[in-house]
């Protein structure tokens, strides 16, 4: 086994190290979600934590790591008798982004179950991670159904596998750690809420600290074993402190005054549900145990709020994470009660207490080998707990250009989908063949059998029973009889927005409504698990404002600062979109595109702008690209140019009013279309 980078050698990142250590002390906290840009040592810190966890005693030969002192009565390898067992190091299991459901929860050998009548179960990663760490890098890129299974197991402490009437249950209690880069897309708020704590990490902007990071990393790469040996004493001391905090944890008292502060804080920040209150209580208790105290204080509650609440305040992907610390302090002070007076008389816990060293009890870096004298706060680095200000709109810079206008409030849009049956990534927009969904038929298995179609299997085996010499009431099933169920669900698409930002669209009230409509479509794309891209056109040319990405909040930020004005190069916008889709088809051929053109249909600038726009539209139609034109034309006299563009694209046109899911005009249009098809 390769030598891991020591946990105590990680420079800075006090909040991340504290959150990981609190979960090591009390796994009931619920895990950590680490958000940050690439190259910030997120994975290094998580992997280093595994070496700090105490050894665990397991039943010899048990594949599910049962505790010999209290064996799991339902263990598939059981029953076990109580005994001393054997000791082994705590495991850190990594879940790859491309893992299948069977790899995560385990797999039943359906062929043996049918043919031999035995319950043959192969454990998955959840069983391997029991009583250890389960690490998911790029957790936001996992399929939703895998995240649901993962978080359900983490919440219940057990995993259930049920296939064709055969059921297996085993314990699955682990420290869950996920890392993600927000630029690659957000998790749903419902899934964010399932992580106990969240931490924002960013690279230091302090030159001295960056130098120390590079120095230590180079030293580790040159001699991993020697580097680890220099930090062995610090690692041992931290390991002992985790053990001591675990032993102290049951003795920590959570007073009524502190509970009132926790409840008041969650109510003040309008956090949904009760999970936040429970997580804050467990985190504050772990903080007290980590500091060597048996009573929770207001400082513990404050630190717990900064770790447990920021990600629970997000209502949609456009909300900035973070907490208003002034509001937090006011709430804690208002509900301090008697605890505050007592807390003021307590001696200063020093650098090992909840506020010491800036990391709630994480050993200061200055006490470790090769460490600079102090670790100042990175200059210019963002405060992860503070509100994030949106970028200021750029001032007009060209002739006829106008400043950006604020988008109107988003609304729920009608369903836009790609016709036909796809095979792309799981999502919620268009029909597709998927691993999950309603069963639509059967086929011969291609590789391992995962979803048995029982009726089709019986029908395939039935004609051969006489030739196979069937005796008694049993059914003789052979491998050639097995049938895989085919299922139909929904896929996510690439939704490419082509937005007209020209002078014909630039009336402030009108452009505000247009931006509000695009923002609504972006929110819809987030909810349906789509990738999004943004092409804008105005003046003399078109530009790719945002390459296709899973981060819809990045698209919303670009839209917010979009200036308007100038001519309407509609053809340039369509051609730019064609180039983007051509490249994306090569990168991800299974993800089908949906082109959404937001325009009034006017085309100006250059020779024959209308004819050129028509040829560009027919280029999309020839490749079968599904398209929708959002008609932004207003006024008493309407030219119908957007409708003509939709016909050239081979798609449909909807007005801004019809785009609303609850629009009367849209409902009438849908009914009329249904009547015409029926006739």
C-alpha cells in the first residue's frame, strides 16, 4: 500500500480539517460535502483522514465487517457468535463516478438463485465501507439514483438489496465524504440537505502559504515514507485525541439553553425541515468533545451553524451559499439566556478550544515540522461563510450598446422535450432507454444479467420442459432462457440557448421579460438534469457566452450581465450554435440536443440577412436537431418572423406567455394541436 500524505501536513484549510475530524469523532454528524475549485487538495485531505481513524475489531472471515462485540443479527454471512474478533485498519473506500448500482449496493447472482435456489450475494462498496470512510469524488456527477441509494444507506445505517423476491440486508454505517467542483454543476437542494456539514475551500492567495504547500508536496513526492515519518508524532497525537474525544462524547451535556439557540438559529435562517437542527446539535456536541469539555457552549453552536447551515439555505441553483454572520451573532445573543453569563466566566480554552487557531481545535500549523511561524488568512480569498455578491453589470462600451438589465422573476415553464427515444444520461426531460423506469419489454442479456424479466424468462423456458425431462412441479431454467428487462425512463439533454441581444430586443422592460424567461428555462434545465450552453448574438457577430456545462448558475450569471444593442446577426447566432453542437456530438454522442432560440425573428446586418438566416436554420433542420423558438415579438402589429424561423428550423414556436406552464394561451394552443392531430 502506498504511503498517504499526512493529515497534519496539510497547509491551511482549517474548516475542512475541522469538519473531517468532527465526523471522525461522531459519525452521526452525517458526513461532509467539500465544495471547491480544482487543485485545492480536497482529495488529499480526505484520504489522509483514513490513517487517523482507530483500528476496528471485526468478526474473522465476515465480508461485512461485523463488530464481534455485537454482531449484526441479519448479516448475510451470519449468524456470528460474540468473541474477541480480529483488528484491522479502518478502510477508505472510493466510489467512482461511473460505478453501477450493483457495484454500489452489491449484486445477487440471479442465475444461481433461479437455477439452484440459493441466495448468492456479492457485497458492494457500501459493505466494504462499513465502519470506515466512503469517499465520493465529484459527487455532483453521480447519477441521481446512485446518490439516493448512497444517502439513504448513510441515513439508515443499512443497505437493502431486493431482486425478484430475494431480499438481503446488511449494516452500512460509514463516514460519508463527497467532493465537488461547483463549476461542473450543483447537487439538488434535497440532496445537499442530506450531507451533515459543508465546507468551501479555495487556494490560498498568500504567497508564503502557497510556497509552503509546494515545498511540502515536493518533499513528499521525493520520499513519501521519509516525509510521513517526520510527521508521525503529530499524526499519533491527533489519533489519540480522536480516541479521547470519542470516549468523552457520551458524557457531553446539551443544555436546554443551547438547544433553544440551535432552534432559533435554524428558524432565523428559514431552514426547511428538522434535519438542520439535529445536525447542529450533533456537531456542537462533537465540538465540545473535541475541545475536551462536557458542556456545549454558544461558541460551539456558532461554529456548528457555519458548518451545517450554508448549503441548506439554497432554494435553487441561483442562490449564493453562505451565512450572514452578523445575523447569526444577533440571533445567538438574543437567545443566549443564562448560558451566556456562565460562558463568559469560563477560562479561555486557548488554541485547542473551539475558536483557537481559527480551526476549532485543529492543531496549529506552527507547531508542526517544516511549518511557517504562522498561517495568516489568505489575502483576497473569499470568505466561505459570507454572502457572495453578484458581478456588477458592465457599462456600455460600443455604439448603440446599452447596459445590462435585471431579469424578471423566474416562473415554471411548460415541458419542452426532444422527440423520439434516446439513450443519454439519466435525467427528467425526454423519453429514453434507461436502467431505471417502467418495464417496456425484454431482450437477451448482453453481458451480466442485472434486471430479470421474469415473465419473458418463463415464456422462453416453457416450450422446452418436456425435452429437458422436467420432473415434479419445478421449472427447469437454463441460461439461454434468461431475459433482460428493457426499461424506459427520462434522459437529460443538452439545452443550447441562442439569445438575441440586439437593438430590436433592447427595450428595458422587454429585455427584462426575455431574461426572466431564459432564467426560467435555466431553472427548468437544472431540475431536469440537463447540460446547458449559451450563445448570444448582437452587433456584427455571435459569441459563445458559456460552453456547454452542467453549471446552470454559471449560465445565469452570464445572462445577468448580458449587454444589449446593435444590429441583429441572426444567421451568425445560428451558425455559432451549429458549430457548438457539432463539437458536442463528438464529445458526448448519446446526449441529444435541444436548441432554444430566443428572438423576435428579425435579421439585419450584412447582405441578404433574412435569406442567410433561413439557410442557417435549414442546416439545423437537416441534422434533425430538435428546436424551439421563443417568440419575443411584442406590440399591436406582429410580423410573425419568429414563427417563420421555427418552420425553417423544423421546430415549434411559443410566445413568452405560452411558455408559462400555467398559461391559458398555452393551454388553448395545446388543446387545438391535439384536436388537429385527432382529426
